[in-house]
């Protein structure tokens, strides 16, 4: 079985995405290897996000050297803070840079992956839990709404230190979700951030709230599989990742 190489471009303080994406894809039965390049960033502020994005070209060059089959630009808020629709521009520019070296690597972003996941769930009215400060959370809400979704309710945990985001307890995330008004909501994003741990919450939240539940991490894994043309049937991570699960015969 050939090994698929997954490139991850991540903030320097991010540790969660390199744990959760491999855990998810390991459940498919396919073989993957993971290769990261890091952009310096400590505080999740507009200034540091812009400085981090400025390091992208170096990271793309490093990932290109691995011969990755697919690359995920794994910082959702860094994309969304740059203005409406920026995920399309960022993905195009990364693909263009890789293509100039003769690579046909598939390119994704966490922002684009989340929007794709919501679209493929046929969700129009959504609710969000985020670790960000209130001003950045508002940018995320506005970005998602500019893509045609209605954000019915949201909670931001006001954590600016990106290293601390990785330490947010699951109980805190679930408590925030329970305070949401989920009336008429089609999907819940339990973690609108690849750094805030969510993998162990998605399935439990979907059962508790009775609506499709996803996170930036599960959406990222979903988009990787879709872009590679691989089956999407990952147990224990919400209905988005069971899109291709066999239907029981009655």
C-alpha cells in the first residue's frame, strides 16, 4: 500500500493539529506520513497573525521539498482575519508557488475545509465555539456569514496565548456549547480552531445535542480525504467523517 504524504503548515506554538489529524486519518486503514513546517506565532492577535502569514512562502518551500501529496495550511483564524474569501486566494497562491517547481500537490486550508464541511453537511444555520478573543471571534463569524451561512449563536473563550489554547479542557468547551441557543441549528462547530482540542468531543457532542457536529480538525481530515479521492469513513468522529459509511441492509 503506498504511503500518502501530508504536509502541514502550522503556527510554531501549535501542537494539537499534529496530534488530531494523524489520529483521525489512522482510522481509515490507509497509510499516511506527516510533515510540518512552522511559522513563528505566540499570541493570537491581528499583528502576530499578519507576521505569521508573512512566513508562508518559506514554509511552502520546505513542505515542497517533502514531495507532499496534499498540504493543509492549518491556521483557521490567520486566514479569516485577512478578509472575506481569503482562503481561496491563499490556497491559489500556495498551489501556484508549488506548481512553479513542477509540483501538483493538492492545497487546502483549515478555513476552506471548515466551509466545505458545512456545505457538504447541507448546513445553513450554524453555531460555533472558539478559543479566540471577542474581536477575533467576531471576524470569524463575519467571515463565515460572508460565505452564505447564518451563525445563529457563538461562544468565544477569550484565550489569546496560542500555547494555552492547546490546554483548554474539554469540559470548558462542552460547557460553552451547552450555553448556545441551538434552536433550528443545522450543525455545531465544537472547535473553530485547529489548536483547541476537540477530537474526543465531536462524537459525544453530536449525540448530546442531536445535530451534526464537526471541528476544524475533523473538517481538515474530511477535506484531505475528499481531495485525495479516498473514502470518507472514519468512526467515532461525527457524521461528517462517516459520509461514505456503508448503509446497513435491512
